[in-house]
C-alpha cells in the first residue's frame, strides 16, 4: 500500500508518506545544491571547494556512497524510532542526491559531469519518491507541509534560472574546462 502506515520498530506505526516526503525533499535539495555549487565553481563565482587526494578530484558521489553505507550500518545495528528515523530519512535523501547527481559517471567512467544519464536518473528517482510521498495524501496537505513545498519550489526555481542562464556558457566553456582540469590533474 503506497503511502499507508506500516508497523515500524517497537510497534510504532511508520508513516511511509511522511518518510518519503523527507527523503524526497532532502534528495531534491541536495541535487539542486550540488548542481548550483558546481556551476558557481566552474564560473569562478565561488572558490574551488572540490576535495583532492594526491591530486585526484574526489567526486561527491563518493561522499554519497559512504553516507549510504554508514546509514545502512546504523539502520541494521540500531533500532531507531521517532527522530532517529526522520534523521535517517533525511540522510538517505542526501546520500541519494549526492550519488545520483553523478550517475552518468557510473555509466561512463571518465565521462563528463554534465551527462544526460544523471538528469534522467534523478528524474526517475524523484518521481518514484513523489508518488510514494503524495499519491494517497494530496487531499490531506496541512499548512506545515506548504512551507516545505514552497521552500522546495523556490530552490527548484533558483536552480532552473541558474541552469537557463549558464547552459549556453556551459556548452562552450565549462565542459571543456572541466575536461581539461580532469585530464591535467595528476593521477595516482
């Protein structure tokens, strides 16, 4: 049953819709934030925040993988309830956002960050989470849910404005610069 309550740990009802909304919001916010930061770094609007280890750029999909692995251990070896579950849901969304933002790089190792596969993966995952989160509860939206929705909508609008303004420039400059940076960085 999509969006219905299930029995969770310690016989407390688990509201899957609520958990899916937390995951979805964290997932989309992380994806939008990661893309905006990369755009701004490539445009030299902010300093280079990338982490390098012995000259090799550590992509943020690795942070997502480590976060998901740590979260899986936490969920396997503890019995979280209440706030612990909600924090786990947010961390899961963050880990998924960091990892799937660079999904295209899984498919084409050494490929560009700007691959279409990443957009497609994020769209599919976002839609599945949205269906789980809102399919049966759209009539029950409360005022507190509007705040999250408005915040998320604002983040998406800012993202698409930045995307629209930077795509023509990205095609000419950013991709070639990122490929040059990746090809000239010392590798171990």
